[in-house]
């Protein structure tokens, strides 16, 4: 057992470390995961906003479907990798438009529709706002 001037200091440091660890764990459990942090399929994303997509593409590297809702029409694309999503977005830039972008997914629609979808899906808007409808 340690005695002397360090005994109280080590006990205090241990208590502070335990408190920091407990606080961090509690904060992590209370914070809900946002959809952009979660890799969801095109079907899962569409279900989050109440749509059953008409699937256009079911390839190994991506899935893409069209949703038609009261809020507007949009295209939902999910990717198997982040690199696939980045490559797709780079290619899509030549066509212009605005996209709602999350982790391994992209939603393409007019800017007003994307704002509505963003409230539910999260993500970030990327592009120039001139997206034609699907």
C-alpha cells in the first residue's frame, strides 16, 4: 500500500477518471444514432419516410429506387462502400442538381423535397439546387 503525499492524489485521480468514463458512456447511450451515421439500404431509407420504392437498379455495388409521395418524387441510392458513394457523387456533379447525402446513401430530388426528407433522414445537402425530378 502506498503512503505519503501521493496517496490522496492517486485516489482523487482514480475517482475523476471513473467519473469521466461513466459520463462518456451515459452520453453515448443517450445520443440517438442519426441515419446518416448508419448505412441503410435504399429500401430501408424509403421505409423511413413511408415509401415503398420502385427499384430501378439492384447491382452488387448499389441499389436504386424511385419513390413517389405526397411530398414529391425522389430517387434513393444506397452503396456497398463509401468510395462507391463518393465516385457516384463525383460523376453526378456533371449533371448538376442537389443531393441529400448520408453514410453510403444519396437521395436525389428537387431541393424543396430534400429539405422535407432531411428532417427524417438527416444527412447533408450537397449540390447546386437544379435537380430535375425523377
